[in-house]
C-alpha cells in the first residue's frame, strides 16, 4: 500500500490556485456519517436501459448500487489491478470509455456516475449537492464494492470528490492520476469565471442551466479540438439530462465551486489538499492546457506536487476525448511504480 503522511497541526502554509466560483454563503447541515457499507450490505440493481446507438458505445457491465438515499450507476470492464475513474460536471461515465479501451483487459476499470448526473439518481433539491455529500456517496461505493489496492483517476469535480473519499481510506489507494481538476481551495481575492458567475444570477441561471441545458450543450467550446465533442459524442453527453426536471445537477455542482474561505466546500478541499500533498505513492498528471477554465491550474499542481509526473498537452477540459492514450499511459506508469 502507498503510505500517507499524517498532516501536521500547522495549516495554511501553501497557497491555493485561482480557481473556483461564486456561491451562496450558506453552510448546509451535513448528515451524520453513514456506517461504511460492506459486501453483505451492498445491493446491486439493474442499470437503466440505453438506446441502441449509445449502448453500442459502452461495452461494459452496467449496474446500479443502492447507497441508501440514492442509487449510483456503475460501469465495469476487465480484470487485473483496479482503476477507479471519476468524472466531473456535467458529464458521466461515458467520458472514460476511450481511456478504458486504451487500457485493454489488463485492468479492472470501475466507472461510476456521480449522483445527479449520468444514469445515477438525480435529486431535485439543490441542497443535496454539497462536496461533503458527494465525497460520502463515493466513499460508500468504495466500501460497498470493497475496492482495494486501487489506482484513482479523477478529472474536474471527480478529482476532489474521489480524493476526499480516499483521504478517509488511505489504505485502499496505491496511486493517483489527475487531469484538469483542482485539489485545493481558492486563494483570497480570485475572480470567478463568467461561467461560474452565471450560476448565481437570478432567473438567468435557471434559464441557462435548466431550460437551455447549459453547459452540456456547449462542451465543445472547452476543447482544444472542438471536433472532439460533436455528432453522436455530443449527443451522448446530452442524453442523460434530456429532461428539464433532471437538470438540477449541473447547476448545483457549479454552485459547489467555492468563492472564498467561508464556502461550504472549503473544509473538504483543505482535507483533499492535505491528503494529495502528503501522499507518498506515485502520482501522474495529464493536463489539457487549452482548457479555458482549468488550463493554467496545471502549473500550480506541478508546484504543490513536485514528485508527480506532468504531461502537458494541447487538449481542452474534457481531455479524455482528445488524449485518451496519454491518460492510459499515465495509469500504466502509476500502476508500475505503485508499491505492491
């Protein structure tokens, strides 16, 4: 197992990146931590059906797991070392299909959909979406599937959500691969992007995110090569959120991005920062430098993770669609370097 250094009592000595967004200054009451699931308590349920054109693009075993309050959709394929791949907002497990194909059958890939996105349950109350709750849901999945000796791969919100769950389970992870994500709270005084500011505009945010279907209708604009998300690929990202009623997730997850040190996401992001910067196993990063939101964050990640390998690319935010081979190479690299 990779070792994890216990954090010291001194905090705040490192600077966080200029990332994040304006969010309501509301601290939601978090539920008491649920007991960890075991194989004896996990319930597997049939996966929702897919249209033939989409089903053909996903050659995985698919199922849903009952996490208590909500059901999470999971895709699996292959045998060998376990690789947990976690997407962000507003995508779903479909995002990882090309990376899984590049890996082949030598790994067991486990690809869940975050609650509120993809084929997982979609809470209609925005208050359900807090970083703490998403971390708890993924933690329940890890416990329920009894995932051990895993390589974690995270992008966008998948990075801090997965790392937050593993911070409470450091003995379960051997290595980490990151791409276009954040692993720390924002600095004081940063300016949120127009995309994130729009999530807090009265009326406008509902029209953009729920009626118009933003940002899933515009994913190509975040790419280095806009053709990488077009045609049936773009259609596949829109499909799980085709109903206006199911579009609470993208708006709520955008509002989860902090705008300062008093935002409800900040305590969890501090834990993520401590875990990632003290993790002693191998870490590899692949970065899309043409990402209009997080492209520049890659340089900061290099500074705070000096022992990680970093591969900069001309890809955009959803780099899985542009450089799946490089992500697969990073996973193999980490698996080869990880302690037995």
